[in-house]
C-alpha cells in the first residue's frame, strides 16, 4: 500500500509551482490553491485583491518512501527567490510571497533546518525571508488554474520565461549543484 502525506508551498504564481513537482516519482497529485488567509473558499479575484490574507500555493500529495519531504524542500528552494520578501518575479504582494506550510512537527523541524542551512550556505548574499507557518485550511483554486502548464502550454511557457522564473531556476540549479 502506498503512503501519502501532504506538503504545502507558496512560491509566487501557482501556475509555475505545479510542473516541477508534478513530474517527480512518488508525487500523487499537485493542486493549485490558496492558504493562510482569513476567509473561507476565496476566489482568485478575492485573493488577488490582497484583502483575504491568502497566498497562492500548491498542495502536494506524495509518498515519502519514494520522494521524501527533504527532497520536496530542495526542489521548492530551486523554484523561488527566497530573498524576495515582496512577492516573486512579476507578481507582487502578500498573495505572492513565499512560504512553507508544515503539516506536522517533523515537517516543521525539516523546514526550519533546511532554511537555516540555506542561509548558512552563503548561496545568497541577502537573508532568506521565506516564511514557515503551520498549515491552515487549503482551498483548491478554480479548475482553470489546475495544471495550467498542460492546459495552456504556450501561455504558461511565455509567462514562465518572461517573468524571469526560468532564468532564476536555471541559476538556482547550478547554485544548488555546487
């Protein structure tokens, strides 16, 4: 029987946070959605209004025996600029800030350790500002936002490249492989 745990990450636009995880072994499902806010069932428009307190995020259902949480954290750090406290790339504001949402004490411990090690590594000159929060209710985004990279590949690729994320991810892969 396969095990299943959840991991939740906010990394800016959720469109760009699905594909990297979706293609890994042991990942059962990646859902785009909203978390961390103070209203129930927010819409995309409400979250973008910056009045709900939610962040765009992905919730990942994974088999920890095949793809451990530590590997998810490594892949998460590669996808973002962890020193940007105002959002990610084109997308600015609270709803686009980065965060790790832990689902249990072990995830909290591993997330804090990972952040600390990244800060101490010297890979970044500025402080790591990615938040670490206890997971709250996760609300799946509208169907049009799910698996956006598959449904709208041309628009997704233009956004991924044009926003600067593609270049940063390539730089981070080199940085993390040193």
